[in-house]
């Protein structure tokens, strides 16, 4: 595939963005991908922010590998209690879409069927369909409530004989090579009066998403609005809920003029570039002051936390451990560096902790760690 053209509008007017990087990268399931390349670009004609390299050439084959087998849904946090991602997705769907007027559903990228099972436990008498080219389909086949499982990528399926009242996808559109084609396919399969419901990680809230190798589109609210118009859809409802962005779309036969979200998206790129660079500068500063007593830990196993020592070219043997209190990280190490909880600071005699968490949470982590007898390092963000 030609990586010099925009996958949505075929323009060759592309601008390079941060970071021009090759080496170890992180996938959306936090698995390591070696010898990968990031060539993030913004299209000046349609505003799309995309990785022209990454796993684009591999396409959906990337997800057929054993290590990308769908896992159980991750835990998500809100202020007071733990809420599973499935519960949160259902809650938002129920808030933004009138489910009383609909009866058939297709989930694209249904994984192991966690969402569909939850949906059927709340709502009865719907016709449930699932599409999942990945290994999760084995689990889907055993769920009684699902009447049909399509086992190929959406773009290898011809026009299906039926249309659906509701087509949903959670964290899928950012993975496909052409997000416009993905929406157009859905528009074709949407029944009259039907709704497309999408959840996507909101790039404007996740600076570290620059480094996520299989998020081929860095999706923003502005891009989604533009793609919707191009696909003959309109956005009925859109909610930015910290990291996830939720949108309900419906068909719109009126011809709208395409907007170009280039300027808004460029602002987001510049802000995220500044944030990532501040994190890396702060980490390098800490490392330059290294002495014989120094013992380093990195707080946070997000993509940013994982990429920091790699991007800054610091030997991994100089990091004693990662610290993370989010139980959704099911593995025990990052690049062979163990992940421990906070008590490791005292036990291992850590002298310096680098805080690598989203700017949304940084103040809370600083407050928590200030009880520990360590030097804290983090960027001063404006
Ligand atoms: Zn374009």
C-alpha cells in the first residue's frame, strides 16, 4: 500500500508529525512489537491523523497472531468505584441511543463476546449478530444468544442480505486501514432509522497514543465528524468521556459540505507532541543526574511509561522496576523489568520515581507518592 497518500481522501499533501521513530513499539494490548516504524502524518486536505507505517501493510493479519488473541475486558476506573469497560460501554450506549425502537444488532470486532453477553443480560428479544476475524470467534460461537457470527474482516464480506437497526464497535475504527471505508460499509448495512454507535480512544486525551503501533488512525472528535459527513452520516450525539470518545451516528441524505478539521487536529498534535517531549526531557534530566546511589523506578505502565526508556535510549538494566497499581495490567514485567505495587519503593530502596501517567491523573499520583521518601520526577506541564 502506498504510504504517501491519505487513506481517506487520497491526497498527497501530508505533513510529518512527531515522532519519527523506528524500533521497539507497543501495541494496543501492551504487547511489544520489535522493529516497528512510526511515521505519523496529518493530511492537510481532510485533517486525518494517521500512521502511514506501523502495521498498515499487515492489515488484519496482524491480529491473527496468538499474542493478539482478545483478552477479557479490562477494568476501567471512575472516581468512586471500579467499573468494567463493558459496563461503561453499555451505559453510554443506553444514554446516547434509544434502544426501545430497535431490534437487531451487529457488533463489529466483537472479541470474546463480553459486550454482547452483557447486552443480552440487560435487554431481551433482540437479534444479535457478531463479526470477529480474530481468534475470539471460537468463544462467540458458543454464546447461545448470538444468532450469527461472521468470521472474516468486514471488508472481505460482500453485501450482507440483511440490514441492522444498530451497528456497534468498541475500539475498532482506529485499527482499520481506512476509517472512511469502515463507516461507509456500516452505512450500507444500516436499516432505515438505524444507528451506528462507536467508541474510540480519544487522541486529544492520550498523548502516548502516538506510540501505539496498531492505532493507525489517531482519532479526534473533529476527524470523526468529518468522516461521518463523507460517509453520508451525521453525528446525533457525541461525548468525550476522558479517554473514550463515544458517538451515535445516523444516515443523513442531505448533502453536507465536507469540513476540514486540519487546523483543530494540528492543535491537538502540537499539544500532544509538547506533552510527550516534556515527559522524555524530564526522564533524561533525571537520568543525567544519576550517581552510584541512584535506583530508578517508573510509575505507570501506559504506552508512554513503556516507551520512555526506549525512546530516551536508557539501558533497561538501569530501571529497577515499574510501579503500577492498575490491576488490569495482567503481565508481570515490561521488557523484563518487573512490575510491582507501591510497596516496592521501600523494599527495593528506590531513590527516584519517574511518573509516567496521563496528564489527567498526574496530580493525583504526585499527591499519593509524596508520602514516600523518594525524589519524584515529572514534567511541568502548562
Ligand atoms: Zn486526507
